[in-house]
C-alpha cells in the first residue's frame, strides 16, 4: 500500500491527542520537535500532547532549549508564581517569547496550583549564559575603574549584545550583521576587562559568560548542530536527581533519536543530536516525535509547497489536513528529507531547508503532519 493511501486513513484531530500521547506514555523521556518554531499550529499540537502526558500519564518535567538560568526563572513562575508567564520569558531565547508559550506556562502554573504536592518542573538544557544586563554590569564597572577604556569596551560590546535580540547567524542571513565575528569582539572585550587592575571577580565572571555565549552560538561554533552531549546531560542529570519523566521541546533536528544532517550545513554530514544521545542512554525509553507541515504563512516568510523529494510533499498529497503515523508499528522505511524552517530561511534555497535522515523509523517514533500553518503570536 502506498504511503499516500495509508496516511489518508489516519487523520490527526482532537480525539487523536489521547491516542498519540498514550502511544508515548511508556517512555521516560519524550522529545517533541517542530520543523519550525514560527508556526502556531505545530506549537499547539506539541503543547496538547504535552498536557495529555502530564494529566493522564504522569510526566512531571518540561525541558526546553534555553539556559539553565532561564529554566530556573520559568520554573519559579510555574511552581511558585514568581512574576507572570510573560515576565518569566523576558530573558528567554526569542523563539519562546510568544503568546503560545505564555499560554503553555500559564497552564502548567494552574496545574501546579491544583497539584501542589505533585508539580511539573521546567528546566533549561543549556548551561547558564549571559543576559543583556551582564553587558551593562561590565560596562559600568569599567567606567568606574578605568573610564578611559570604556569607549573601547563599548565598541566591542554594543554590536554583539544585539545577538540577544536576533541571533548572529540570522543577522548574517538577513544582511544586517555589522561585519566582525561576535566571538572575536567578545574575546577582545574579555582581554580588555582582564587587564584592568582591581576589577571585581563578579565582573570577570560576567564577562566570561558573555565570551562563552558568543563562542558557543551557532555562528561561533560554525555549526547548526547543538552541543548534543552537553544538552542531553542536563536532561539525564535532572532525571537521575528527581526520577521525573520528562518532555523535551526543541526542533526536530535536536529531538531526532538518530544522527542527522542539516541541509543548510552543506557537507558537514550527519551529527549527533540530543535525542540520539538520549536514545543511546535510554534505548526505547526515549521516544521522539516530529511535527512537520506542508506550507503556510509564518509571518517571517511565505513558505511554498515543498520540493517533491521532501517527505512533507508526499504527506501533503495524502488527503486530510492533519495526519499522524506511529512509525513503530507502521514504518516508512529508508531515508527521508524533512522540511526545516529556521530564522535564516530563504525561499530561494527552499530545497536546502531540510533535515536528512538515513533511517526515518530509527529517528522518530511518531510522525505528525499539518498541511497549512500560520504564524505564532510574538510578545511585544
């Protein structure tokens, strides 16, 4: 039977949320990945599966791609009511600063209020990293200790702090990058701060965070692949300490249970993912979900129908607007290309905007496909 015929009889709707969540409920960690962070519908499907896993199947932790300190801020809101859902996202990575994420955090907070002895926790998978206020702290200290060098320091820090609003690699893609690599500016700024007598250890530590932030960014690493071992270790450590089953939200390239190649990365080949590290550790107790789409207006770009050799094109021809397939019981054998739309998307190179998987059933346990999507709602 063809893929189109099979998928045409497996629509994904509200009633299917429970079925899909139940199929994942035996796992210790469930990675739910989107093919884009800009679509309202893909976020909503992921959030609804997460809620069902919490309410019906006992999952009690949410891991997100952000720093440990941002994770602590989100956790303080959902568990203790510190601030508001929106204010908890003030220092978060820009893709999380949406109305959809506010609604997700608000739901977790309400669940925790109703279950004070059995709360859901939130963690960030990345190490603690610099925040915009750290740049101000460093500049103020240099103005106090060596005012004659403040302008030199500002010349390094002013351009690179913009990466907290728009990632450096996205700035390059959009033609708004000021030129010099931010990691080089950060390195020189760090050397300048270290050369000033009497500067406090707190200031040096903040400058070190700034330097690390830019060295470990996509542009600084020169790779779209994340730091899989490091991020996976955060999830593993949290599980060892708490025993809480976890849902991990990220892009499909990160949650994939098998190494994969990012089309825009050219000849870099397959690289390890957070999900592949988790699969190696947990085996079948790590489950991965891919949520993709066919076309739509994401606000940042109008996404056309995918090229024919993308799996998304075949799924889009299957009939219903929302499809799902459990690849553990009904596999789609062999390699596949899945559409990926990031902040550097350009319709001219649409065919390169993909994740290349050598063995689809090894990478994902559940496949969900939406035909048309619309934009997320950004916070002010």
